[in-house]
């Protein structure tokens, strides 16, 4: 059983993992920026929130699909 779990993690390319982590970090930055901008510019905060949520969802999806 442990051999199957270790082989699943080794299937993920290093470059793919690096790209996913960078996108995930940028998504977190967008979400934090949306919180800071919320009071001064509501429309821009909504755009940042949408961008961060979509980017986070896409990176998690790519990560889960690459493990199969």
C-alpha cells in the first residue's frame, strides 16, 4: 500500500509542481489583496476575489489530475 502512494507522488513532474505552486501563491496574494482593497474599491476587490478563487481551483484541479 505504501508503495502505491509513493509511486503516485513521483509521477508528478517537478516543473508541473513548480508551476502549480507558483499559481497557488499568486492566487493567495490575489485573495489577500482583495481583502485589503475591499473598503476602498469594491469592484476591484470582487475582480481580485474571482481571480484568486478561479486560480486556486484550477491549480488544485491540475494537481489532482496529475496524480492519476
